[in-house]
C-alpha cells in the first residue's frame, strides 16, 4: 500500500504560514520528515488562490518541494486551469488530483492527463457525493469510459470513492459504501484502476465530533477491501506503523517486532 502524505496542504496553519512567507526551510524539513516516515507520494495543495497569486505560489511550491524530496508529487487543485499552470513548473511527472464525474472537471482534467501521459486521481462524485456503492460505481464507469476514450488506460487511473466524515449524519452509510466500492472495482473493470481513499476526510474535526480513533480500524478494513493508496497524515506514527504492518501481511516486508513497538 502506497502512502500519499496530505501534510503539505494550506488547510494546516503551519503550512499556510510557510507558503505565505515562502519559508523554504520549513518545506525542506517537512519533506525530509515525510520521506523518513515512508511517504512515497506528497500531495501539494495551496488551497484557493486568487488569479493574481496563482502563478507565483504554484511556481514556488512546486520548485521548492521538488528540490526538497524525491517523492512523487500530486498536484491538488479544484480547477483544471490551476492544474495546467502547476504542471508547467514540474520537472518530473506528477499525478493530477483531482477529476470528478462533473462534465466541467472530468473532460478538462483528463485532457491534460492524456496530453502529458500522466496518472490522474478521479473522485466518484459530481456536485455532491452519492450515498451508495452502486451510484459510486456508476460514476466510476463514466470516468473509466471518458478516460479510455482519451487513451488513458486504467493503469494510469486512480479512483477515489470519496470517504466522508464519519461523524456527519449518514457517515456510517458512506463508510460502508466506500468499502463496498473498493471491493467491487476489480469485479467491474479488467484491469481495474487503482484505488485510493483520503483517510483524513473520514476523521476530519470539521464534522463537529472527534473520531480520530476510527482511522486505524477503517484503514485496516479498507486494506482488506483492496485499497492500494491511502492519502493521510504520514507523520502519524500509529497509522504509519499500521501501514508498514499491513504491507508485511501483503508480503512486502519482513516482520521485525521492534519496528512496530509504540
């Protein structure tokens, strides 16, 4: 299982301050910590940017992060124009995040991915997130169809079935639907796209209740359902120990008890 660190996002106050102040030392230190922890991918998300600040911010963030780490970068922006802009500053191929099944986002993001031969993360949602696994799978089918029409194979496609905050009304049903979607994707597509969840979404404090304790059990359940990429706080030692142990279970490591001690 691949860990995609979501630590370099301006929703975190320390990162927001570093981006605003162009604090290269902070980014270098954070990237070094993420690599030591075992994150293979790093999500870059500068948040909403007015047009006047977009180019300068993306240029600084991409160049600084590329220089600071060898991890694969994920360009995370809500609009295709920002993704195309950020891509222009990359010297090595990133992953695009994210397309959705909305017509205004799906086609343009897939066009960029197709033109540059990139991997792309696509979420099974439109303006809203559907409650059931069946609806998520229907949107996944649309995404795969549109990707294949542009020459993007399922090997380059990463489907995010959209974990929702567990503490919100209906959160339990969404959690179950995400697991069902993870299990079903290989039965629907051959070869299947890779499967990703944003674990932090499940336990976000914005839902009005603390549910961090649910992250580790849910990650284990998702792993059992076929999860291949988890976007999460890579500096959470409990979760990283769990990832390493799950990878051992998959035959991707040797069990050394001392490595997993708290």
